[in-house]
């Protein structure tokens, strides 16, 4: 499916004579040369990660017989150089938007001889997101009272010291892996010994700290940050030993098993991911 680079932050980009870079980045290969010839592929059967390359939007800024207005629009674009914001692409259907975090690195501009009202532009964006995100936040996945016994939802919290596990199937409707997943664990009673495992991808996270009653543990897998009650708890998290990402949601169904000792509510949020 083709698209055009459409908007940066709240600024609609020029779309006169547009050329949008719709190519892919290179797969990030990890291999070692063997002494007897050939290469050893360290990724095995795993799909090699593909990073989004710098995006160049080629277009013309045009104002019919109004070079003052054109100068104002160009000044607005120049002020965005160096800014980090959301970069949107509009798909061929005209309605669907997808987005990444990006920074406008530079603008190359060429004034044609004899053309007061036209300015050819090349806008170069450096992309920080690992995939294009769907427009709608997927935040409907919640589990309540994990670790609570059948009889202790409000009154017998002593039972919630027992370790409990729950599995929820998360559907990721994109076409590539999504590593930007946020898990929020709200402790009803003191909660510890937390593990999060995705059977579809083979990723497992383990948290060794204690979340006090009433506090939230927020694990942002994309940003690689861990906050426990608002305080940094990065050192209490053990990420997967043989995986590049902390967590990945594969396209399709992902059975997520969360194990903990205590009593907590769990909230999971992400965007569908696209190549």
C-alpha cells in the first residue's frame, strides 16, 4: 500500500508535486565469518530487525502570485528544523493515518530562475520509532484482581500472598512486530515476583522489586523505562537474555502470561505496528 508523508506535528506539509520515499530500511544482520568459510547467522530463525531509514519528502511550496505568503509558510517550516515530533503518513485510501516519532534534520531548498511563487523543497526526517504505528491506541486489555483468591476480592487479602498466574490473548492487527508495549501493574496489596511472558514471541520479563499497595509499576518496553510508584526501578527488571527487545507483540494473537505474588490490576496498551 502506498502513502504520502503528510504532516509533522500540527503542521501540514506541502503536497504540490510531492515525492514521498516509500522504500524500506535495511535488515540488520548479525553474522560472523567462519574460519572454514561461510557465515554464521547469530539470529538463527528469528526475523532480522528492520529499521526505518531517514525519510525524505520532496515537494514544492507554491503560492499563486503571493510570494509574501510563501515566505511565511517557508519560515514556519524552517522553524521546525531540529524539532522532535510525530510524523504522519496518509495511506492511499485518503483516510488512514500512521505515525512515527521523528526529527526534522534539515531542509534543502532550491529557487527556480524566474519562479517567484515556487520553492522546491527536500525535507529530511530522522525516524526514532521502530515501526509505523496505527492511529488508535489499543488500551482495551485489562485484568482485575490478579493474585486474589476466589473469596478475598475485598476482605481476605491475606490469601493474595500466594503466587498466581493469568493469561490474556492480545491481538495485534499490524503486519510487523510491535516492541512498544506498556504494562501497568496497579498493586491492590503489596505485589512482587512479577514475570511477563509472551508465548508467541518467546520474550519474558522479570521484576524483582516490590510494588507497594496503591502504587503503579509501569514498564515501558519501547522506551526501556521502569517506574515503581513514580521512581526509577530499572535495576529491578531482568529483560530477556537472548532478545534485542524487552517485549514484542507479533502480528496476530499473543498469549501473555503474567505471574505475580500479591494482588494487582493489570493494564496493557500499544499501537498496531506496520512496515
